[in-house]
C-alpha cells in the first residue's frame, strides 16, 4: 500500500495546505500534489497585510510556514500533475505524471488561472509586451511605459510593484472606480509615476516584433484613443483582470456552475461522494487567503468521517506514518512508473537565503541518496559571472563528496554535442564523465536552485519517474535539438520548464538543454525579443512563451 493514502489533496495553495494541516493532524496519511509551485498564486504577492495575526508577510513566506506546519504533522508534498482521476468508487485513483496513487478521499484545491481578455493582439504579443506576472516580467520594462489592465486588488498591488521598474504606470479600469478596498487603491496616491483611467477598456495592441501601439475605448463617451510608444522603444501591457477556475479537465461528474466554479455544500462536499473542494475554485463571494484556509479546514474535517467509514467498511489498516522530522522540506518517495518499475520522485524547496545552514542540512539528505558521483564541468572565462560560478561550485562541492567539479580546457570544446555552439560561461552536468546535455549559464539561485539540484539528483540516483508514453516520445527524437530556456531567477513559472527540458536531455542523446539567467545574457533577450519568461527557444528558431510541463515540451519539440 505504498501509494495508498487516506486523503490526497490536489493543489498546494493556502486552501490545499490548510486541508493538509487538518487532515494530517487527524492522523491521516496525506499527500499533497502540486503541478508547479508550492504555495500557489499567492507566492507572487509581495505583501499580505489582511491575514489575521500576521501584520505583514510575503506570499511565499506565509505559505512556506504553512507547509512546514503541515509537514510537522506528517503531510507529504510532491510536485506532479494530475492527468485524470477515477472518483466514483470508494477508492479513488489519481493518474499523475509521477505515477498512480489511490485515496479514500480527495480534496480539490486546484485554484484558478489568470484570465485572458481576448483583445486584438493579446495572444500574438504574449511574451513580447503582453504579460500576466509583474514579479516575473517587471524588470523587462525598466524605463518604459506600462499599462495595467484591471481594477481589483491584484491590479493595484502589481501596478505599485511595477513602479520599481517602469517609467510610468497607467491602470486601466473598466468600472467607474476600483473594485478593491479603498485603503488599497488609495496607496497609488503615494507614487508620482502611477495614475488610473476609469471607464476604459483595452481594444487592441500591435507592432512588429514588440509592442509599438495600443488602442483603448472610453466607455463613457464611446471615443477611442491610441497610445504610441516613442520611436525605437516599446511598452508593456500587464493583465490582472481576475481568474478562470482550473476545472476544465475535471470529470463531468464534478458539478460546476456556468463560470466553471465547483458547486459544493456547506461542508465543501462536491457532487461526488468522498470528493471535496476548497479555495478559489469553489462558488463563493470572497476569494482571499483567509477564506481559502477556512475552506481547507472545513473540507478536511468534513472528510474525516467519510474516510474512517470507508476504511472500516473495506478493512483497510491504518495508513498514517509518524513524521521523521518536523521541519523537513524534502520528500523522496518511491512511485510506480507505468512499466511497474519503482523509481524515486523528489521535490525540493529552498528558503530566501542561499545555502544557509537549514538548506545545507536538507541538501545532505539528498546527497546521501546518491548512488554515484556527479561531475560538473565548468566552462569559465574572465567575466565576473565566471567568478561567481566558481565560488558557487566550491561552496556546493564542499558540502558533499557526491558532487565534484573541474574547469574545462578550451581544447575540450570538441567534446560538445554536434552542432552545439557553447556560450560562456556555463556549467555542464556529466554522468559517468559523459555529458548529459544539461547546461546552466549563471549561478542557479532563486527558484532555479531547485531545478539545478533536481538535475543532480536525477543523475546521481535512478532519477524521477517519467510516464511511459512520454518516454517513448523522447526516445523517438532522432534529429539534434537544442533547447534554450531563458529565465529570471524571480520567476515562479520558470523551474518547471527548465526541469522538463533537462529531463528530455537526460533521456535523449540528441537533445541539449540550457538554462540562461537573462540578467547576465542581455544579448539573448535582444536577439529573441524576450519580454516575458520563461521563454523557450528551440534550435534558435522556434520561440515558445509560458510554463511547459514535460509532456507539453516533449510534444512541442518532437
């Protein structure tokens, strides 16, 4: 019963983590599955000031503390996407990118995704001026004019955040006034370079490679007006117009309203017995962190009786396991691959400081699992970045004898994959002294520390499980393919794409995968006209914006 749980929670935002705290504290074996970022959408919020008992906290800080609390009661966390679910029977079966899992009860805390408005040019210029995450993409608009579309809390907060970079910020509000609390919207009065235009909607954007103009409509008088970027310059349009519930993939047996939100009773039970929902995905009047955690607590406690009843009726033994450590971030578990082979799956998170003592302790747990030494070959030059990378490698390898590094000699260039032109500086990861085709250009700090450590883990151990059909697609790649993932270390969406690319490279000798920290490679930003991350460049020609999981990226390059 390795992959059997009392409760599986889909989604690791505040609602999902809250449910995990209550369910695990009730001595249930709990698994939280999250396809991308532990903490959910709230992790990109810089300041939370309305959560009771917490005067001021960042979204990442708050959810990280929630996660630690859940793990202290025994909840397990795993990065993995749920592909489809079988929910009608007593034992629910979830098919994921990390294998198949079973549960006696399920809580859906799948949240919502940023809403697309559908104006002319929105799709065509996504990543080339149209963006949806100020934290990820704000720096690309340093010294430029920016328009923020939306009148709610997120629009105001992100608009204020963008003043750190933009020359000017104009908030375009469809209504006669802001739709968030006045105490929030009044904050814009403290900034000279931000203003609001009401009763107005965006109609069209356009340009050549990047945005050069935008057209707006004044709903009060019906007149249109046009913004033109200064000659030789561009501008940004950030969309914060609400969210769309992430329910399109759910079974039809889960009842949703016309907008796609899950219909539940007062205890957050859905139309399917043993399946509950929590957070922004539910039909509700207020979508805030405080209501999300409330939903999670209600759903988890209501689900307790159902789980206990199923366990007693089917004669299932107690599944709960006493947690090994109360503050562990690391979860390494055996999961069944589609070919019935056991492979470990790991998910790792880091705090705000780089290789502090807490992270060192957790790295030790990971490195202890390595079955072989992983070698890193550093292609260095005389730039300051090379010096930083050398210092990073010395610090990292000083923590373990399972990772070693050496500086490459220039004549070793012939060892690079065919048709691959190396961009200096770079860290190349090797397995048994043979290149895996995985390169990191820059010090993998911030969110990319996670993808770097997982790259080492996948080589030092049996590695993470890959779905059989996805593996078959990877193995079928016959022509040389180079994947460049252009990232920002502050981007919460980049690591999944980086890990997807490096997994493909690891399993295909015909693929190379490179992560570039754009802050050190402005020439790539200019070459590919990048104004949003992650940006995936395939063979220096095909350009793809947005987060991609392993299956999606494999299909795009196959």
